């Protein structure tokens, strides 16, 4: 195969199909972060040799789908990296070797790629069942933002840092998690460990095996996307503060003494290259300083250590191998108990980004944020690669999703309308349309078919440019609490009726959707896809931008894009903030930090709200809107779920490539079946001079980047030359 110098290689076993969901998970992730990947089998990699492999941009060594690696393959990877290759090494790649009888076994005494990783790992001969730990993953807050973790998806760590923040007026209360051993536990301030009864000097472990070399499949993160959500106060008669009970299944995890020899490394702050709006798009009335895209979404205050966190859950827990030895590379993430989680290390003339997490497994179980984040970091900061923006015209923004659950929302939504909250077009507004809300016959629903006020409201929202759709299944709580994978026959009619009522009200079938309680059975998603729905609110992959629905280890519904919710710590809605005493200033600060993050990372994240709580905190809503609109139209836009789903579907049809013209010059060529309009390529200036010989596009100045903006044409191309000052990452 001919090498493309801008393309990654994804190394897979000879016998694995390129259509395997573990492979497509990486292909989709690479595309969504703006890069391209060629699937390369072991035999192809060996036959191309080091010189041939160096013709590509980099090498991805995936977890879960390539656990067995021959000594010959490991040597070839080492030679490629030593000669200057850039390698992305993950978790259990080549964790097993073959003995003399051809039987897979763990190498002794450690992974054969420990020298590339920069630490010793897969120490099965030493630790046996305790080779893999299960615990929080930490990094500096600035680094997590570079890893695409938005504000609200991480929290200050360790727990006493949280306590200090709370005493200073920052409220980040934790949910109540129930576990049989909770009462006997020494409370470490980490709910998922406390609920398992893990004491101060203990850790959780997952036993690896030849069939599961990382042990990751012993703990299922997909359960998090199906957690019951808080029943909102807009319910008739629901005035009492509800209990927050979350039950976690720990699978095959077990307790043991905490490690004592794990790698200990220091974390350092991360910075991002500045990006500015294109010169020809900056609002003429905008202040010059305001036109700059920020260097990083710094949040407020000095940089500090954070850990990944989840909606309702507090600190999340992830499987990582124990690591030992001193790490001399740049540390990105660590485990408080088990050592190095991620870092970038020099190896010979090359570089290795080692990520000690089961990224493939996590994405297949509804947590794609780590895969996309680390892969995006590799492309942007290790490869200095050319990227295709995931935003229309490279303009970032926020996806705001309104959930209109019951008739109790009617007066508040009209009050919000009167206050001008809905003047900003582009949000998604979803209604549960039946006559009931909690139980059949309670009469608390919108009854949209017989509610001229609600029908007229939805029609006005469509006229303003909002995307109006269904909020699930006719009776909000009844559907949300009871629909499951086995009762399609009973509950599909509720989806059908809700969709019909909304379509009748707005005069056309709706194209985006959200589910009550975030409850999305697979049959419901398949039916929605068959009805022309292109985008949906999703309770999994939280904190990520628009993506496709990987769950149950597979890509489901490829024509349906999902918008994962981004929470603010344990909470996500105004009702939750109010009932759990989160200060207004913190909520507005989070919204502002999220806007800054989206601008800095050229992305959009989705948040949701209900009219009753939003109307109660009208000042916060107005503050959010004012801050967003102050950024200017060239830097920020409100997006509906439908709008971004349509764009991502169109973007997915772009075919582009890079061809080497000489040692310093390449030609980038792109094509689309209809039009490349709204597509923008981002090129780091420290690596590339200004593109020349541009056809079908225009070049704009983007601060530290060149922005190549395609015109409404079917094909475009340009030349680009390496900056003589470029010295590599």
C-alpha cells in the first residue's frame, strides 16, 4: 500500500476483519478528532519494513483487539519507533506472547514493550491477580482540558481538595451510593470505592487472564449510562427533595492491600496553542482582544490536580496496570494507587505516547471520552497533524437541549419566552406530549393534541429557528422508569404517539430526540433511526462532543448521531443545582468555563435544562446567554442536536489525502459527493508555512493555525510546505 504522510496506521492482527467494531471504534474516533487512519495488518506492517512505515504519520497500537503479539512484531514496532516513528501504545497491546506450543501466555517478567512505555507494566509474573487495579485517574486540570475533558467532567483531587473547595464556598456535593459493605468501610471520600467497602490502605483489583489480559471486562462502565436520573420538580406535587440512590455492580472486582512500589511521578500544567477567528469573520465592532481564541479553557483559579468524574457518581474508576520504575517522559495522567496512566516518552529518534487504559473496551461500553481525548492529544500535540474541524466553518459553540416533561413546565416556558431567553436560535426543544406524566391517568401531561397554548408555543419556536422534537414516550416517568430491552411491544406505541403529536403540532416530522430519564433501549434507537431521526440526547459517552452510539461493544445505528450530556460534577439541571445547594455563581462560572473550553478546543458540548428550574434562576440563564453572545458570531454559535448531526453526517462523506511532492512539500486533496462547504482544515503554523496553490478554498489566519476553508465545491486542493523552523514535537 502507498504511504500517506498524514495518515495514521492502526495495527491489527491478520485474522481480524477491518469491520470488527473494535477496529471501527478507532476509525470513527480518528475521524471525529479530525485525522485519518489506514488499517494495517501485522503482515503488511512487517512487509513494509521500517522505511515504509516511516512514510506514515504515526502508528496506533490498540488495546483489546490485539492482545497477542509475536516477538517479530514487537521487534518491528521497536525498530520503527527507534528510527523516528511516533507510536501510540495502549494498555494490553501485545500483552501476550506464544510459547513453544503456540499457546498464549504472559511474558516474564513484564511487557516486552516496557522500554517503549518508559515504565515496567503487565507485571503478571509478580502480581498475578493484582496485576490490574481499579481506581481514579488524575491529571492536572489544564491537561484534562487538552484531553478533551470539559469543565464539569473532572473534580479537584484528592477528596480533601474537594472539602477545601467546599469550605471556600464551592459546592460539589456527592451522591448517596449504596453498597453492602459501605457501613464497614473507611470513608475515603471516593464514593465508588467507599460503596465497595474499600478501606484507606486497600485498593480494588481486576484479575487478568489469557482471555482478558487486562482484566478490564471484569468491571462494566456501561451501567453508568443507565443510572436512574433525578425526578425533576416540575412534576405535579413533587415538592420534596428526592433521595439520590445509585446502585453499582462491581462485577469481578475484589479488594486487596494497596500497592507500595507503583511509579510515582509529578504532574505538570499543560498549555494550548492560541486559535483566533478567521480575519474575514471577526465582528467589526468587537474588541481586538476579544477576537482572540483563548489559549486554554483555564477554568477559574490556579491549575490543580483533578480526576475524571461522572454525573451522579463522583470520581470515576478505571482499570490500569500497576506500573513500576521511574518515568522520565512527560506525564499526562496518573493513578493515585497504581502508577502511570499516560505520558509521552522519547525513544531513540522517535516518541511513544503510552496510555495505560482499555480505550477500545471503554468506548464499546459507552465511555468514548478517554479514547477520543488521548487520540486527539496524540494528533494535535505529538504529530502536529493537519486536522479537519468537527464544527461547521470551524465555529465552536454549545448544544442546549430543553426538556419539556409535563404541563408544569408550561407557565415557566412562557415566562422564559417573554424574558427573551429563546431569542437565540439553534437550541433543541423536546416535549413529552401525552396527557399524563408520572402514571397513567394522572392528567399532569401537556396533552399536546388538545393544548392550543403548547402547540402555538412549539410553532413559534420552530419559526425562531429552534429544533423541536420528541422527549420520548408520551408519559414521561412511566416510559422513563419502565421501558427496557424486553418490552418493545408494550412501549413502542408510546414513542409512536409522541412523535405523531409533535409532528402534528409543528407540521413536519421531528429529526432530533431525547429520552425521559435518558432511557434509550436499543430497539427505541433503531426505531428512531428508521423514522429519519438523525440526532439524540445520550446518557453515555458523557462529556464528549457529537459522536456515534457505541454500546454493547458495537456500533449501533450508524445513521444516528448522539449528543452526550455534559454534567457539572454530580449534577446537570437547574433543579438539581437548586435542590443540592450549588451556588448560582458556581453554575454560571461552569457555563462560562464550558464556553471557553469549547472555543479553545474548537468543539461543542451538550447541556440540558427544564423550564421550571431555569425560570427560577432567570438571572443565571441571562448571564449564560450574555457571556456566550459576547464572544461574537465568528467565535461562538448555538447548535441544535439536529444541526450538528447533519453536519457530522456530511463531514463523514469527505475523502481527503496527502501526497508528498518532495521532502518538504505536500499536496492536500479533498472531495465530497455534493459540496465541501463548511469544511475547514486546521494546520499548525509552527510546522507548516502558509498554504499555497489553493484551489476551491480560501486560507485564513487562525492565530497559531492556518485555516483552510473550503468553498461550496465538490473538490479542493492546496500545497503546504514544512516550516524551516520546525523541529518536531
